[in-house]
């Protein structure tokens, strides 16, 4: 790696930040990692869909923006997504990052992988970027705009979406639920953004609760402090400016919780961070130029692998393994003016869904967006 060492102890703000997270303790001495050194081997030449994959994997396009799929026109600029079990099939829900009419849509797949139907789960919202799944099988769709909101939606299409203003009004990006501490972590896409923790009064009901922001502590570590007014009134202080000691992050993006650690990405400095919720410690898990460049959405597997999508770069999804390897698993050919969004595994872990937000057209409105499925021998 050219710029920094992979998985090292790093300085963060006022004090040193110790590497944490039991999942990665064995990787701290792994040294550098090169493309192709991951668990699946090198990428082959792009297939008929323009997708380069390792041996044993295959791709298909399941939806294209502005074209019919399952009874609806698939939305433009597809972004964050998640999968949910549904009887003998499953559902993939996807945000639409366009102004005023963004919202979110869902595709239901039959047991053989064919499309059963598609439908809208959220309408009339603004720049719905990433989000996160809840343990009670709802989808948190986040508005990436000034005073943006978090909408809790029903991926099964049976209940109306609800805005949870207590989760803060700011430029929301992603959300990750921590069922162990019964909190939701939130990222903010600003050059001086913050990292938040929302604690609902009742787990499973996000309508009322407390919003905290991660801050520098006097001892050089980090601590949580309450945000005085999460509603961020029009003529008051913006949410991220209400607590002076708030820890700043350069463009918060994807967020994923697993086994006591919340992993999140920052695009401005191309880092993957690890917040050890059990120890209350923050560390840098990835900080390099290659092979992963343009960090964005993130997801993971029960076995501990992280999958990080690129915004730009060379349009890859890279796997970061607990052993310390970082390697491309997917590369899109001809999508140079797009970004990869919404990676999410099917409930059985055999299929990975994601989108190219602007597709091969690269149009700013996202009318050429493409949603893919890759299947194969993923580690679980």
C-alpha cells in the first residue's frame, strides 16, 4: 500500500486511538495486502454484463432505472439497500437518491430467484441515500440533505412509512442497529460531519429517544454526549454544531454493526473506522490508497468479512477479511462516471445485490441506474 499501513494504530483528533475490535485483533500484524490476495482469487475478464468476477461467480441485471420491473418503473439513482426474508423468497429494498421524489422501492424474488413483483415503499422524500435494516425487519431510509430525516419503512409494503425526527435533522447517510446495546448508529455526509448514537426509549419503537454525538474525551479517547436539540430548528444551530467537543469525520458514508463493533466509512480520507462498542474505543481499520479507493457503502457477513463499495475509484466492491486481506470481488467495466451503491446479501448469503447509481450513461439524474445480482460461493 502506497500511503499508509493497513490496520495500524492511528492518531485521531486530540489523542491516540488504540486499535480495537476482537474480530480484527489477529489482523493488526498482517502487514500490507495486495489485490488478488483475497479468498476468491483474481478477477476474470468482464462478462456480458460488464462485471468482472472471480472464478465460480456469475452476474445478472435485475432492474434498470426508468424501465419496467415487477409491475413498476424502477427508480432513478438507486442507492442504499438491504435484503429481507419473505416466505420461500426474499426482498431487496433500494433507495432513490433524487430530489423531492426520492423514496424507496422493493423487489420480491421467488425461491428460484425470478422476480415476483416490485412496489414502492416510500414516496415524496428527498435524496434518499443510504440507510440500514432493523432487527424487526424494517428499512431505515435516510435523507442526505440539510435537515434530512430518517424514515422507517416497511419492505413488505403493508404499512405506511414514518419519519423519526428524534433521530436528528441533518445530512443523514447510513444507519446501523446495535441490538446488544439497543442503539442505532448514524453517519453524516459532511466534510466536518459527526458520528451519532440514537437510544430509543423502547427498543423496537424509534419514535422517542435520545440522540448522542461521539466526542473527544479529556483523556484523549472518545465519549458520547447528548445533542441538545436534534430537531435543528431553521434558525438555530445545525445538529453537528451543537456540541463543541464533537469528533469530526470527513464525509461519513456506510455503516455496519457486527459482534460488538460498528464499522463505518469516510470518503474524504478514504478510511474504514471501527468503533468498539464494548470498550468505547475508536480505531482506523483501513487507511490506504489501494486496492480500495473511494470507500462508500459497507455490509458484512456472519463470518466477519466486510464488503466495501467504491464511489468512483475503479468501480469495485472489495472484501476485507478478518485475516487482513483486502481484495476486489467485483469490478464494473464502463461505469466510470457512476458509483456502486446498496450492497446487501440475500438471507441465505448466496447472492449479493448492489447498484451502479448512474450506470454506463453516467447521467447526473441517475436515469441509467442499474441494479445487479451476483451469485456464487461467497464465504458466510
